């Protein structure tokens, strides 16, 4: 904590502009910021904006509906990371709206923590189709790719909803009003893909940026780096997480990602397609592609798929356009016990994080 206080003192000593808005991309960063109460101790000029780093929040609704349909088939076992079980789909009254509801009706749905658990379940139940509903960003995609590289059982299939982080940030920066003047990039993604992947923020958009770790001190160090760049008007990319992040990242992990996955233009829930933002299975894995093998079970996506439930502002929260507390449903119809939108489900979702931190009203410095 002494180190965090030292960084906070450095931040307070800066001659800050009247308003400075910093986007923290990662849901893990947002959780650390809220748990440490950083907004409450930072200078009033600074606004920290939660960004699009919640894979559960951006998982397309057609993928959730496909997983629910696959889970209802008695020949299948559907496995997914725990948060995905509670993500609600926008369906008509009486229809199953989540994997958790499918589980309660008798579907064989299992929460797993690692890709290796999916392999283990498939090997132990050779008479069943085991479908791994894999949602996440690069740090999830890398171990899934490693699992594929090692070889998987014939009865294991993948329903992928894996996304790349930086294209969403690039889309924000391409807009006429990004809504922020500096960027804190996710350290865990950079540990895989490399700090240099975020160089475009500076070179293309002339915006200050720093890669950050996850402790209060590490976040404050990165924040100081970005604020110093703003104050001196010298944008650059700072690696404030050098103990874990290299400029080029993990070369072996990136090689395996490239061998198993191909990039494509992928949908983000409530946002639409983002160019080059998805990881899809390469053709040599077609026999394990759940979308191809079980296309008749999955069927077509409903025409309404992709829209948030009425009144839900999750998409605007994810893209940093709205504070969680400004959503019309926040704390009313939508709470962690009764989530309406995906941002209230995951512990990387800004709404869930703010609620858990006790934030109940629109005050950027109270969380």
C-alpha cells in the first residue's frame, strides 16, 4: 500500500487539465479500481471510464441461444466457464433465457474452470457429445488453442465466442468523439500478445497509453504514466507492467493461436460487427466445429437476436458511453440476483462491479 500511496502522491502533484478522461479497457482492471476505492481518492479532474473488456458482456446473443439449444439435446453435455451460465438472452416470456435455466429443466450443463476439464469430461463420457461453449478474450483463447494443439477427443466440439480486444478500442477511437483522452491497456492480454499491439493508439491516434498490471499500485503507476504524457503533451506507449509483459509478448502462444484460429469480423452483443475481432476455428478443425456439426439443432438466429432487453443500456456501458449507474434498469429491475443485461452477471462486468462496490448513484469518484 505504501507504493500505491507514493504513486497517488505523484498523480496529485501533476498540473492536470480541468478534465481528463481515461479509458481502462479491462474488466479485471475495473474490478481492482472499484475494490481499492481508487476513484474516491483520485483528483476530481480525473474520470476513469470502464471499457469493453468483459467477454461475457459482449458475447453475441445468437451464441447464447445456440448453447441453450445444444444443451437441451439429451445426447449432449454442454460445458462453459461459470459466468456464461447466467448470461440472459432476450427471449419471449416462457422461453429459456440462460444456460442456468436450461440446467434447472434437466439439461446436462456443467461449469468448468479450464479447457482441460472439457477434455476430461469428453474422455470420461465417450457416448455423449461434449460441447465446449468457449467465450473470452486473448487470455482465454490462448489456452483453448493450446488444448486444440495437443489434440482433443472425437466427441469434443467447440462453440466459440472468442474475441480480440484491440479492434473494439480501435473502433472507439475511429468515432468522432471517443470520449477519453488516454488509455490503460490490459496487462494480461499484453502478456500474451505483447505491449506493442497497443502501439497503434499512439502512432495512429496520437493518444497517450500505458499497459497496466492489476494491483492498486500497478494501476496507479500506469495512470501516472498516461497523465504525465497528457500534461507534457508527449504521447507514447509506456509498459508499466514490465515484470510480466514483453514488447512482443509470448511468441509461442501467438504461434499456437495462429495455427488453430483464423481472424474474422465478429459480432459484439448490442454493438454489431467489429472488423477482425473474432477468433474462429481453422478448416482443419471443421470436424470439431459445433456450428457446422449441429447446424440443424442450432437453427437460425431469431430476427431480434443481438438487441439488448428493453431499457438495458449494457452496450453503451461496455463502450464507455455511459456509467453503469446511469442505466435505466441499474439497481431497479437489474441486480446481480435478477440480471437483465449481461453487464450485471460477470465479475468483469462494470455494472456487477459497481454494484458490488456499493455504487448506487452517478458519482464518478465514489466507486
